[in-house]
């Protein structure tokens, strides 16, 4: 019976050769895969039949003349065109402050909201009254004078009386100024005045002279940034009606002023809107409020309203005429949310609104009026 070899040296040699063979096979497979990955793909260069009549399809709109009320939708901020610093014209201690003279308070016209200690000024009035009485007595005595100097004596006495009366009027005026009021209704922006504060003219008390900051409701305005070309599209901007919408409500307004310069950073001009006079002042928004603004511009008749997709470089357009592209630059009337407003022109087979790579004058195209213009 044949016997199986049990020589451990032969078994070890056989296993090593088997491992070498497996490693070699793996290397061959990897090399083949790398070669195939780097090999160029075969391209089919067989000729393709092409039609000389083929033309790219372009989407067009065919506008028609229409009447258009120009409108601009913008945003702005409620601001103030002026505000007032309240100071005292007389020096003294504050003895009373109205509860309305605080941030957000309202002051009625001619309503006293601050009182200054009047005692010193009352004494000055009393002293001036006595001086007037004395001057009147001297006039009476002078009129009894006889002789060549009688006229001069009387004139001097009457002059002294006039000076006394002027001092009395000034003393009464200073006394009146101890009660501070304004000749118009106002809203208070800021005030930290307290009873006992020393107040007076700036040259007397320095920084203590400021009692508070107020503004008149009719000083409210809406400051609206606007592009120069949009401003031009309003033609005469001053007086144009507008609608202002804020969180407080919707208000009627009008353009009162236009900025005289253009902002360097943004290249924008500004228009300033004034609220309608018939709006109750208590209902007006406060400064700093964000506002959405619609400005109503002129009415144009017989114009085209084109989509912005029609605009090419330098506001030119492509129109299709006799099956080919033709460049045209329409006269711009303005731009609004409705579109690009231009003077009417002959649109041919339509105005191109789709993107066309390699477009050139005379290129044959196939117009597709997928959407109609206004």
C-alpha cells in the first residue's frame, strides 16, 4: 500500500509556492484594472446628419401698447427734519415738573410743564413797580417847575419815568419766564429734569441748561433711499402722492423734498415724505419706525411693459424679425414692480426673453411665444 509522505519540509515548500502564486495573480488583476481605467474611451466618429435649416428655439413675448400708472415700491425710515432743545431763559431752582415732561410724553400748546422758583423775580417786579411810582411823582413835580429850565426838568423826569417803566416790563417778563411752556404741541424725546435742579441760560449754568428734547409732530418725515434713475422716472418728484405703511398703520403722504446730493457709499439719492395734514398727530408713528412706501408716479399711455428678462447689456434687447435676431435699444420710461417700462416700438415677431448663448445680429432663430407680454 502506498504511503502518504509526511515530510514537513515538502509541505512547507508547497504552501510557500501556493502563496506566491496567489500574490502574483492579485498583482496581475490590479495591473489590468489600472490599464483599463487609463485607457481612452472609444468615440464614435461616424458622421451625423445635420439639417442646414435647424435654428435654436427662443422664447419671446409680443408686447402691445398699454396705459401704465408708474409706481415705485420702496422702503424708508420715519425721521425728524428738526427737533427742539428746551432750556430756561432765567436762572433758578425747579419747583415743579409736569408728569408729561418725560420720554414719550405729550405737551399741549401753551401748557406749562416746568416751574422755576419765582420769588426772586417777584421781588424784582415789586422793586420796579416802586421805581415807576417814584418816577411818576418826579414828573408831577417837574411839571410845576417854572422858569427857563422848566422844559428841560420835565423832559428829564419823563425820561426817568420811561426807564423805570421799561425795567418793570423786563421784570414782569422775567417773572413770566419762570413758567415754561411752548407755543405748539410737542412730543418729548428725552428729559431727566427733577425738582430742585438748578437751571438757567447756557452762559449761566452750562450743561445744566438743557431741560429736555422735544419735537413737533409736523416735523416727522419719512426718509426714503431711491436710485437716481428711479427718481428721474418720477419726472417732477416734488408733490408726488405716496402711501406709507408701518406697524402703526397706513398713512397718506407726499414728497416734500429731494436730497441735493447722492450718498457716496450707496450712490442713492433720498426723497423726504411729509404726512398728510388731516392725520391726527396722536396717530402718527414715532421716529425710527421702519416704513414700506409706495410712490405714485406719472401716468404713461401707449407704452410697453417688458419683463426684466428681456433686458440685455446696456438695456438693449433682441427682437425677432423675419426669423432672425435684431438688436434694439428701446427708450426707457422707468422701472417698477410691474416691469421695465419703455416707449412703444415695432416688436416684429417678439422680444426675446430666454437666454441664448452666442446670440448675434442676424442669427436665424425659431420664436416660441410661450408667454404673451402686456
